[in-house]
C-alpha cells in the first residue's frame, strides 16, 4: 500500500517556501507500494515501485517525465532551513528554481540505489543497482554502474562509470570511465509500459 503524506515541520527542518506540502503526482504516473512525503513533484508516465521519496528535510524533489524509481530506492536530502544566511546551500538550481533532488526525463534509478540531495540526475541517465549519489551532479546520457559511490562531483554527459567505483574527486572520474552499454533505453521502455498499464493506481 502506498502512502502519500504531507511533510511535518520540526525544529531542524523548516521548509521553503511553505511549511507543509503534499506530493504533486501526475494523473498518468504509477505509484505502487511506496512512501512519498512532502514537496515531491512527479511527472507524467513516471513509475515508482517499492521506494521511499522523503522530502521532509531536503526539499523539494522533482521527478521528470518517463523516469522510474525502482524497488528499495531511497531519495532524501540534507536539511534545508529558511532562517539560514544562505538557504540555497543544500539545493540545486534548475531553470531559476531550487531543488534538493532533481531527476530529469527518462532516468532510471535501479533497485536499491540511493540519491541524497542536493543532487541532479540528467536526462536519459541510469543509476545502477545499490549505487549511491550523494550531493552530486550526474550529466545527461550517463550510466553509473552497480554499487558505485559518487559524492560531491560532477559527472559529465555521455559517459559510463564502472561498477564499484568510488568517486569523490573530479580528477578521479577519468580512470573509472568504461564503454556504455545502452541499458537505460531498454529499462525506460519497460517502465513506460508498466506506468501505462498500472494507470496511476495508488493502493
């Protein structure tokens, strides 16, 4: 059973721009057996299954058209407070707005992966099984291999990163680049079919 919940304000998590927000889920998205809390915007044809998207410290989250968040994935973000000198410290700017987590169109976040904001994942990118994206920027058409740990770096467009890579410095990226497999197109197509089949069922 899915739970679609409003966030709660606490002493250490005071939200921008309003304190209590319910997720905004497109009528043509499919959400199954998941918990989604707070200011989470979910676009058309998104498929979320057995996942947790918790915008109750870092906020807001955005999930673009046709993306999928798979089983046992967790999305969360570092705390955002409106009374800080710089309220954007833990946010990512996108199109003149700020997000804790921004996932663009046709992205796959595969089983068991974690995305921790402030993070950005570009269009047509694939985050592999049990990978961790921690306060990082992932470009367009990127493949992140299974069990990777990517922290506070920018991964450029159109590359693949080998499984089990640990990247915490920009200068280390090049040594972990491998040949892309093209897996994301297949995964997205399957999840688009499932999103349509389940027809926005929230149970």
